[in-house]
């Protein structure tokens, strides 16, 4: 292998692992989040964020969730964990329920997340990147 190829591979490996090839030490907070870049996972510098914070996201969900008729009739209470991906432009491009308590609640939770407004994209090394996260959607009798 050529020396420049080895250096390139070492640099790429270092970037993928979130390490700097310089003598700088890593800060703990730069390693706290996982984001996607291409098809791989890397350590994130800044996670995706909803404008106004997580409380604003929760308010959006509460104001826009549509309780399925069957669940409303049964006064079913449940929590659905929804996995979703925010792309490098802040769009929610994928969402799926990680559990299904029945009565159409998983579908309703995924729908409200997918239809959500744009997020502030995650960043890695100054570049906007895709970011995956899981958020609970709670259904209660008062809805």
C-alpha cells in the first residue's frame, strides 16, 4: 500500500470514529449522540433539534394527534415508541412504530410524527447529516 493511501484510510477511520488526528482531546459531549452519514453510524457533535425545543415538539404532538375511533371508544391508554430519521435538510424522511398496542394507535403515532414540521438538522464536523431518534407518543383517556 502507498503511504498516501494509508494516511487517507487512517484519516477516514479517525473521522468515522469521531476522533481528531490532532493532539486535541475529545470532549465527552461531542460523543453523546449517534447520527447517520451515508449508510454508516458515527458519533454526533450536535443532535437534530425541534425549533422551540422538545417541549414544543411535545405540544405539536398533543395538538395534532388524532386518536383512532376504536381506541377512543375503548378509552385505551398506551405509549407508542416512534423511531424516526431527520435528514440533512431537517425533513422527517422515515418513521416507524417500535411497538403496537393495537386499536390503530401505532399508525396514528407514526402519522403525527411523519407529518411534523421541519427540524434543525444534526451536524458532524460542520456538515449537516441525517439523525435518528426515538420519541414516545402517549395516548391517554383525556384525548
